[in-house]
């Protein structure tokens, strides 16, 4: 026996593991699968949900009277473990039957059908009958603009609570009551719209059942597509193309840009455009805004509006409005790419087509649930007509493609329509953490120094660490950059700034771990960071393959400024492409008021 | 830095009391349960606005405060009656007919468990074992404990309190 390891046997395999290793971890390392429901560990995010609540992972340990929960039992020297004896299987089946005794048997119509952990474990255990019948909980489903909660399907694994409180530090969800009445809820059982929820959707990403799901708007899309009066336009966010293929058998991080475009055409969209175009536009505005603030500091030492904080992510914007309203002046006033696209489409493209804005239906395909909420904000509408009519997330697009029986893998690679399908590599990398600020630096550097960038890729801004920082040299002027992904990391970064410990000039925040590639609307990555890395690599690959890689070089963006917008951050650009924010610290269910 | 609490619905005296009690406990989130105990002793119950004020003082999500308040049966979000009635449903009391006694209180007071009568005189709760199993079934009203109760005795006990309230 070695002092630094513990030797044990699991299913007749001998192994040695570091002290403190649980049976579950040891088994997993040896390739032995033990089913779990509540346990979830996301190594890179330092997230672990391990309440030991579900009891599905019980195993038999020789010499021990009771079965042991593998997730909570540490390995000891000489331990002999059996993971699938008749006694273990009988216990697991009983546990599962007890869980299912209070679970609605509506798998066929459940939004998680086919993607549900509970369903999968029940299937693996071969449950054919539920012998226990008792009282059933009755909760009224809560439909917020982005997230639907049906607590009748909750198994109290508390993954969502950990995601909301530990990773995101949003604190909207908590376990309330006790015993049979115990449930995960918001404060005072209010609906999510009345809570501190930022709609990041990370709770939906980790929920093992149909208790938490994204609000679906596929019917609205189908209705618009069937209406001959409507001109239906799609815009697709960069992260979607890295993950959509998952539902059609492609490896994680396979770029399916061309097939996605073809699929949207097959579905009946009149125009298929790229949100990346609007991302280039965002860089023109946000980059210029950053330079204006930086020059104001150069001129009179005024740092009131620095660091500039990115505003592309509606989950992050909502978080600042609710938790740090004192920082609202630091947020870039530039709208998110989704809303810039909608604004240009409804104001300009409608005019090009010679039709009323109401005849256009702008559908965004996003990796995100918060984008649905963003569409519902009143400042992004004109006379009650929203700039973006419907936002659907990646899983919904996959659903539409299956619904229409489109053979995705057989589709030819299509091209985006012009003019709003034209984008640079800078717009593409918006989808991953560090991408927005890298894109902004590519443009800001050249505008500030008047000289071309010596090195186009800012490798130091890339990576998956939760908080990163780097200094970029603007011809002798050091520009200090902070990056955070995940709202918990964002909170830590913001607290440093407020304490005066981090004198950044620009900060990029994305609410979801990994950035948009890990968004609440993406195919579930279940904490597998390798999946996120593959998706990020895919975006950097697409960027590297683009002939143009700086937003200000996008010819269609240049033309748009010549034709209508005049100049970045000018009066016209301000009216069309910028927005304002609201202090929602105390409850703040009241919405954002009419457009200025 | 003192956090400003902008809770419009809370009278300033209540707000100050919450502030003082939180300060007495060092505004430490780990003291949440003690703080809630002290506040319930002071106000008799823990309405939403008080929980929101506590969350702001301790700089923690209000959902967490609400989670604690709903977890422990001692905490209540509705004002208790002048004479809080608690029926013991511990094992000994239960097997000796506590449920029938509880039903009689429900019928007489016309309220459910966890509720308070409209005149504010009585509230009705259940608890598990007061350590007087020899007297089962046991009911406490305020600080007084009644043992060996039967449904027939309930009306008499209540009328004593109605008379006391009139005096």
C-alpha cells in the first residue's frame, strides 16, 4: 500500500485512487458506469452538484450492512465494491419507482422527450410498472418570456439551484418548504418574470427532466412561414452553426453553416441572413464608442465611463440592471447584434423592398434563451411592432428541421443572402468567450493608431479560464482588457473593478460559461467542456478561413454607413443602433417603457 | 459602505428595527436563522417586506431568506393569533386521537392549519411532540398546555379564551 493512494476493487477490477476519491469517481475513471440523476460535476467550471439526494447510484460494499451512495462514499483501502448485484438493481428500481410515483407520465408530449436523464435511467433500469401510487404534487406551470417551469416534473436534484446560485450567483432559485411540499422556487413563489432571473438559461441546461425548459416559439415561426402576406427573414447567430449538427449525428464543433442556410431556405424563409453581419456593425459602434471614451480619458482624465462593458449579452445586461445599476453608465449603449439586425431590417431592408415594416417577420436563431426576453423589451419595438419578431434557439431550429422531415445531412451547402449575409471573421468569433473583445480590438487598434494590425489574432484573449486579462499595446498606449464568462465570474470581476483593484479599460462579459457556444438554447453539453472547446475551435477556424477578418473592412457595413447610417456613433446610428438601460434593483417587474 | 435599502412598502420604524437586529448579528449571512428568530419575536411574523429588507442588509438573495423561512415550521409569514393553538401530532398523541381533536379545533374556529381567525384571536398549528407524552393527546394554547384532550373538551377551552378576551 502506498501512502498517497487507496487500493480497492470495483466489479473485480483492482485500482488505486488518491485518498478522498468517491466510489463514483473511481468507477468512472475505470470506465465503469454508475447511473446518476442529481450528481453533476463540471470540472472546468468548478461546479459540482452533489446533494446525495436521488439515491440512484447506490452500490454494494462488502462488509457494509447498507447499500452505499457511490457519489457520497469515499474509497477506503481494501474496499470491495459491486455496482450491479441483484440487490443493487432491485434497490435502484425501487428508488426509480418511488421517484416516478410522483412524476407525470407524459413523456410522449414532454418537451424533453428523448433528451431526459430521468427517462433514460428509467429506460436503462427497464421500469415497466410503477407499484407505488400516492399523493401527486400539483404546481401551476410558470411561463416567463424565456423559461417555462413545470415543477410537477421536478425530482429535487437541485442542479438548477446550484447553477443559479453557485455558478451564476443570480440567486433567483432556491429550495423552499420541506417534505412532500419541497420544491425549487423563486422568492415568495413569484413567477420568474418577477424574480431576479436574468434568463441566462443555465438552469435549463442542467435540468435532468422536463421541469425547466425553454419557452418554445416554433409555432409562431410556422405560422409566419405559412402566411403569403409575410416576408420572413432569418438571422443566425455565430454559435448556432457549431452546435446544430449535434442533433443530426455530427461530432461536437462540426461547422454546419452551409447546411443550416439550406435548411432555413427549405423551411420557407424568404431571406437567410447572418447575425455576424450585425456583429460587424456592433463592432463599428462599440469600437467607436470605446475609442470616444478612451480619448475623453486621454483629454481630461475622465474615467467615469471606463471600463466600457460589452452589452451584446442580454443575460448580462439584465444582471447589471438588477444587481449593479450603479454600473449602467459603463455599459456600452450599442444594441446587441440581434437587435441591430432587427433594427436595420425593419427600418432599412423594408424600405429597400418597398414594403411596410409590419410585412416583415424577422426570426432570429440564437444559442440563447435570454434573447427571447430581449425581443420582448419595449425599447426594441416601434409602435408595438418589434424589431425582431420571434427568437428561436438552436434546439428549436433542430426541432423545426425534423418537423419538416428535412434530410439535414443530405443538404447542399447554401450561401447566405446579400447584403446582410456578408460578414467578417470578427463577427464570427462573437460566439465564444473573448471573441467580442478580440473583434473590437482588431477594429479599435486600427482606428486609434491609423495603422494596420501587425498580428490579427489576439491569442492571449482566448481560452476557457473563467476570468482572463491582457494588455493590448495601442502604439504606446496600454489598453487593459478583462474577460469573464459565467455570471459568477462576472460578479467577481465587477467587484474587483468597484474596489478599484482592476483598472481595466474594457470588459467583455458573457453570461453563459464558454460564451454563446455554451448558451441555454444550445444542445445540452451536460458539463462536457471538451464539447465547448470544440465549438470555440470551430468558430476560430471559420474566422481564419474568412477573406476579411476585421469588421470595418466589411463592404456591406461600409455601404450601410454610406447609404443611411452616416457615421459610427453619429445621430442616425444612435437612433437605430443604440439603446438605454434601466435600474431594476428592487423587484423591477415594470417594463422598460416606450421607445424614446 | 452602508447599503441603502429602498423598500417603499416598509414603514421606517420597521426598516430601522431590521437594520438594528442585523447589525447586532454583524450582518453575517451565517446568522440568518438567529436574525429571523429575533425579527419574528419582534414582529410576530415575517412578511415579505421584512424578508426583502433582511436580504438587502445581509447582501444575500431574498430567495435564500424565503427558503429558510419556509423550511422551518417555527417561522411564519402570517400573523399568529393572540392565542396560538398548537395541536401535538407526535406519535403518542396521534395514536391517542390527536387528529380528532385537531378536526374539532378546525370546525370550531372555521380555519385550517397555519391560518388565523378573522378576529385575530386564534391561530391553529400542528407540532411534533412537546415532551408530555404521558398526557397525550396534548394541545398548547399560548404558554398553557392541556393534556388528555378529547374533542368534547375543545369548545370549553375556547370559550374560556373568548371570555378572557372580552374582559
